[in-house]
């Protein structure tokens, strides 16, 4: 299971999905001039998705392959970006270890939380960046 912070839920909840679709965290294969990796995409929900709710409504579904590959990780807001942070302490240089992933739509500025400040620095990884 992947934990999603309350701050990340609020940011993700501000990204409306088209009618009949949901916001999903998926593993996107590379192609068509875009890198592969983790991505927020809109689409139909799948039965095996992890469902994340906030304020009484569904704000995110996490694809089964992502859940398996990132089990124990957390989705958090770090430096105003939504990131997937693997379990364990931050790296020795203080940077968060994880994949920077932004939800589709306009950039949403999120207030810095004490949790995010404890993991200062942009999360960078070869896991890929997805831009919807």
C-alpha cells in the first residue's frame, strides 16, 4: 500500500477529472516524445486500484503495478510538487529520494508542511517524471 499525506490529497483533489474519469497514478511506458515512468493520468478506474479519498470524495486511484513496485512509499508534497517518496530516511545529503510527479492541469502551489520541510530538496530519480 502507498500512503498519501493529507496535504497531497488536498492538492490532488484540486485537479478535476473529466466526466467519467478519475485521476490515476500509473507507470507510463516511454514513447511519443515523452519519458516513461510514474505519471498522473486521467482515465477509467480499475478494480484493483488503491482508492484514495479526501473530504468525502475520491481524489486518486493508484494502479496495481505502481502499488506493487512502490509498496511502503508515500505520496507527499515537497517544494510545492507532488512526489512519491520511498520508505526510509532521506538521503545523506538531505534530499528526498523519490520520483517527482505532477498532476495534470495548472500547477497548484501547496503550502509547505513541517513534514515536507524535514525532507528539503527536490526529489529526483531515474523513475521518470510524468506530466499529464
